[in-house]
């Protein structure tokens, strides 16, 4: 709370200073601050897209340009109001982002940044070659904005509009990050499988984020056009895009404030260089590019977190580790629960499942059933194909042959996220958590498919009831696994064994019918294992069905109702624990490993 209050004080001070600037500063400072505000708006989109979402765009200036040209064209050649220009600009930017996003966001690795460069180049070229857009001379005589008859032609008036927009955009982004869609965006770096396991579609999350960032750039473009009253192609080329990216990186991709700090840093530095360099050389323009490149390289080497990253490290060192606490808020109505199937009815049925990896048959014609309210153990020596089996029945991997039925659905070939939405929740042998998100947020991600709020609703804070329900549910699941008092700690600070348990809480937040756990007890101490066993038994009593891979035979034998034993990809035997333990084939398979 204290840290929160401190931050509010900082923000209040910043607002006061910014509000006083036009009265105190000269016109040069005001127009520099106008540029900084516009740059910050674009950089804010990049902090979200690149910093939080992990997708690098070298084409952001193109979106600024589309909006600027859109409003410039509409208001000059068509004589329409700049406010209609705003709608038109945002519509055009949003649609272009949607189209370009749909074409490029499925590309993995370096293809996305590369394609954004191509996109940035071609848009700038387009501006320079269309007659209606004034070719290289651009469009001039763009009208100034008017609010209720009050003209914003004066940069000092424009200043207030720009910074109010920047403030609102910061608020929107801040709200967004602490919401259902925000957690999905923050989960993007964890990979598509993590998101799909909670019922989210990584592609759609990334696409909506891409459009959001483009709309921020669009807003900046609209402001730019009506501030300068003139547009030409060069401020929207790839060089400008790189400058925006540099702002985001220099300020700190990890934090929203990084956009403001970075925009200020880059533009002040650029202005300084433009004053100083001509005194030293006649090739100032080229030297400026070199100076910026050097700055970029230095940043990447010494301060990847940017200025805000350094600042944060410094303040954290001074403050020591923050006291963690529970998430305590007044209780709200809980999220609705799923109707669990009646005990004994068939929940899962695997029939002749086969998985080949090239020549290797990892799962070979395996069949078994799981009934509601059972705990079934899947055991076998290392490399027997257990994790692969789990990946098949959760549709994380496509099957080579066979069928899987879950409840009334044939889920073979269904996307993983859809299966998750049906109530099949899982944990991973190789933990998939977001280490820089709190325990609470990690678990709250699990409730994704039970809730609906999107980016707009979250950014405008219209999702608060649902958000409270989600956090309450997440806290309840954390309490259940005994980590309730550490809700606000970072997941990455937990020992690996405990991280596995945290994944169980995330799976439980999805209100599952069937819980699929891959080696949940690995890395736990004896007492923690006992607590885990108690939790799983309690879940069984509540009617949750559980399928578990586990190596600790003692633990498994005491826990499960039935066992399926795999060896070399095939099913060896199936039966109650005592029968399996006595089976000679099982003993032979385990010879040499610890039983
Ligand atoms: P278990 O979980 O029982 O230890 P796995 O299902 O992880 O076994 O692995 C079964 C076999 O399949 C192993 O031989 C493993 O090397 C192989 N395997 C698993 N995943 C892949 C993959 N993605 N590509 C190729 N081979 C794989
Ligand atoms: Mg495994």
C-alpha cells in the first residue's frame, strides 16, 4: 500500500508540473513537450506490444502516418471536421493493423519484425507516390482543432490536449495490464501452449494487442497532423519507427512510465545533438544516426531495462524486498461453477492413441478410460511416453492415430484451448508459469475461460466486478494450496517444487471437470507431498476427476483408485494399486529404477 501511495504522490507531482509548464516555460519547451507527448503515445503502444507482449514492431511510424494522412486528407480535400477526421483516422489505422496483423502475426521468430520493416517501408513509399496525398510535398493547410469554439491553434493550447490524451492512454494501459485481457497479454511470452492451457488463443490476444498499439500510434498521428497543420512522408518512415522503438527501449520496455521517460530522453537528446553536431561537422544528419545507433547498442549491453529498469533496481535495493500479503477485498459473488458429471460416469476415454515423432513411436496404441470422481495414476519408467500421452489427451500435440473422447465430445483434432474450455485443465512437467507475474496473477490467468472482459472494457475499467470475482477465485485457490499468504510475491521466486503446486492452483481456477497433473510431487519435501495428497483427495471428494503422472510410488499407491502402467510407449497393465504392485511385468519394467 505504501509503495502505491508513493507512486500516486509521484504521479500527482508530475501532473502538477506538467500543468504549470505552459505558464512558466518558453514556446520552445512547450513544442518540445508536445513532441514528447506524441512520441510517448506511440512508445506506450510499443511498451505494451514489445515490452509486455514480446512482439517487436519496426512499423509503428506507419500507423502514425496512416492516421495523420487520413485526417489531413479528410479535413483538407473533403472539408470535414477534425473530429470526424479522428474517427476516420482511428478506423483506418485499426483496420490496417488488423489486416497487417492477420498476415504477419502467425509468423514466428524474426519474421514478424522483418515483415514490419517491409510494411513500414511500403507505407512511407505509398504516401510519397499518391497524387491525392500530395506526393513528396505532402498536404498542408490542415485545420487546427477546436473544442467548443475554442481554438487549439496555439501550441500551448494543444499542449493540454496532448498531455490529457497521454494521461488517459497511460491510465487505459495501466487498467488493461491489471485485468483479464492484460494477464493474457502478459502471458504471451510464456508461449501459445501456456495460453491455450487456460483456454486463451495466443494469436487473437496478440492480434488485439497489435491493433491496440496501432490505435495509440493513430491517436498520436491525428494529434501530430492537427498540431503541425502539415504532413509529408518522411516523419513516418522506417527511421522514425526505429526512433519510436528506441524511445520505448531507452525508457524501459517493462514499465508504462518508460514510454514517457524514453520519449523525453530521445527527443531531448536529439535536439541537443542537432544543436551541437553542426558545430563539429558538416555531416550532422549522418552523425546523428550514428549517435543513436551507439546509444541503442549501449542500452542493449548495459541497461536492457532502460532508465526505468535502472531506477526500479535502485529503489528496490533501497526498499529491500517488499512485504507480501494476501489479496483481501470485500467478498463478491463467486464465479459460476460448472456442473460436474455424476460420479462413475465416463469422463475420458482414450482409444488406440498413437504418437510418432519421426521414426520413434512415443505412444503406441494406448487405450484407457477415466470415470468421474476417480484418481487414475499413469506410471512407467522415464521415457515411457506418459507426458506425450498427456499432450495427446489435452490436444497439446496432434495425435498420429486413435480417438479421445472427453465428456460427450470427440476431441481428437480439436484445438487445445477449446478442450481446456470444456473443463480439461492441466499442469506441465516442465513448469509453464510467468515468473515476473505475482502468484495471484498466475492463478487468475487460469480463470480466463470462465470470464469475458476484453481490452476496451478492461482499459475503461468497466470490468471491475468480474475482475474482483477473478481475483477472489484466484485467492481462494491459493489458499487451498497453502500459498494464500504469498499472493503478491512473484512466481519466479518460488522453489521449483512449489511452482508445480502453483500450476495446480491455476488449473483449479479454471473450475475443471478433469485435472491432468504431470509429476506434481517432483521436487517437493515429504510434508509438502502429504499436503498435496490431502488436497487431491479432497478434490476427489468434491467430485473433480484426476489423472496424474507421478514417480514417487509410495505417494501414488496411497492416492490413486486405479493405475495405468506404460512402458516403451505401450500400455503394460491396468488395475488397482495392489494388483499392479504385484504384477511381474511391472516389476520387470521397473527393474533398475526405484519402485
Ligand atoms: P515420459 O513422460 O514417460 O518420461 P515422454 O512422453 O516425455 O516420456 O517421452 C517419450 C518418448 O518420446 C521419449 O523417447 C522422448 O525422447 C520422445 N519425445 C517426447 N517428446 C518428443 C518430441 N517433441 N520430439 C521427439 N521426441 C519426443
Ligand atoms: Mg514426462
